[in-house]
């Protein structure tokens, strides 16, 4: 699965994207976030509990309870506004 990071999250994690193979028990976006935090201090900071960021699964905005089954890409991004 490809994981992509945008804006300040990319800088904090240290890469714009990475290929990961999460363990089989990683079922949701939230599970993935918890697992990714353990990859490096940058991941832990960017994906910290209480930090403001959103997610998308296969280019569709997703809440953290969305299932990852069959997902090819997960992206994390800071909050944005429209106008």
C-alpha cells in the first residue's frame, strides 16, 4: 500500500510517500495511523493523537474508521478550507 503525506506532514515525516505492508491486524485508517506512528519520530509527530489532519483512501476523503481492505493508497493531509 502506498502512503502519501502532504504539506507540513511530508516535511515532518521526511518523505512525500512510502510503500508499506501493514500487519494483517491493521483493519482501519485509525489502525494504520497507530501503526505508522511507530515507524519514526517524524511519523509519531505528524500523526500524533490530537493533531489536526485528514485522510483519504484511494483518493476519497475518509474518516479514521474506514476499512482498508483492498486499499491501494492512503493519504494524510492537514485541514483545508474551501471558498
